[in-house]
């Protein structure tokens, strides 16, 4: 004898069944999504909510909720809904202005932007600027250009090194000394 509320019938289209099997077999998707896909497949095979709840170690109400969401929304119903939370306090325009300023200009008193300088100029907290720099993979302290040395003898040193590469000596001193050291009679 079956007790409780009657369940709406659950029939799957062939493409839905294929997608659900792929979801259920996945090792990279979130565990909750994989479990929900298994729940729907077992439901379509005729298993009761109690049996499915026992297999997944969930409550019957949770199984009923996800089964009902699948019946109403199909595959899109298996994904989590957006959860309410605190609204963002920084507008997209502020973030765009910070990123544009950091990427296009240098600070007035320095060679590159630091988190403190960017926070001070933009009016955004240091921790938020740090999070934004990390999110957009910004590293303003890293230069994208070649820097010449300030050594006054730099050009002469470069000529010496390049000259050695272009015109190497015929018998290097290191090889001659190595031969003497190895083959002592």
C-alpha cells in the first residue's frame, strides 16, 4: 500500500537521459549537482523518494524538493538558484575607473601603482583594491618594458660580451687548463 501524496510522473526524453547520465558520471562537477542527476535518473527508473533518500543519505523532503524542481524546470532546475546576499557597495563604473587608471597611467609620485596608492586615489578600501587586483590578475609592480642599466660603463661591457659571442677565442683558457689538469703523466 502506497501512502503519502502522489508523485507526478517523471519521464525523460532521450537527450535528457543522456545529459543526466553524463552529469551523474562526472568527476569534475560539484558533488551536489551529480547527486541531483542521480536522483532524477533513479526517480525515472521508478525508485521511491524513501529509497533515493536512503541511497543519498538525504531527507525525504530534500529528495521531493529536487524531484519537483526537475519536473517544473527540467535540467535547469537541478542547478542552485542565486542566493540572496548583501548588495555590492562598489559600482562597476568605479571598478572600471580603477582598472583603467592602473593600466594606463603612472602615479604622480612613483613608477608604478601600489595597492595603497590606488586605494587612496580611487576612494576604495585597500582590501577591496587588493581583491580586484587579484581577480583581474593585475600586477602593476611588474614592468612590461626593457630597462637599461644606469651603469656608466654599460655600453662597453655589452660590447665586450657581444664581441665574445660573435668572435669566440680559438682555444678557450678553461679548456686548455682542464686538459693540463686531467692528463698529467
